[in-house]
C-alpha cells in the first residue's frame, strides 16, 4: 500500500486489498483492526512535520497476512499494562492479543511494527 494520510484511508485500502486476495472474513477483520491500531499509534505518538506513516500488507496465498506500519520516530513502542479507567493506551495490548507474531524493526529513519496474522 502507498503512503497514506489518515486512518480511514488505511482501513478502506486494506479492506479492498484483502478482498481482492479473498482473505477469509474473520482474518480480514483482524488485519484491519490491527492495522488501524498501529496507524493510530503512528499518528498519535510518532508523527513528525513533513512525514507521515507508511503501511504494507503481504499475503502468502493461504497461511498468513503480514502487516507493517512504519513511521519516522526513533522511539520504540512498549507493551505495558494500562489503567482500566484510561480512555486510551490499549492499542498495543490489542495487537499483542490478536497477532500470531509481532516485532518492532528499526529503520534508518524511525521504525516499523511488523505483525503476522494466520488465516
């Protein structure tokens, strides 16, 4: 997927791509949710002037969809507990619960969060 400007655009684009690949609906919904959470984190915590975030999806044709969301911030996300009264802070916990594997990858400028969802 190309560089995008907003989260609704990410969701729409991802759904179109996943539909074109005939990814099963339950896996497709999981991928879109994870992608939305990671994009929201990039916008909220890592946006820099003149830079946006980038996304990519890859499908092996039957076993897994891989998601990557990159941004220009060198600060790595941290999986931590949250205050039950808080109105935010659960995105990475959700990603951890839904993903079959995930990791943070450093880039020359910033980082990317990579996720695998089995279909």
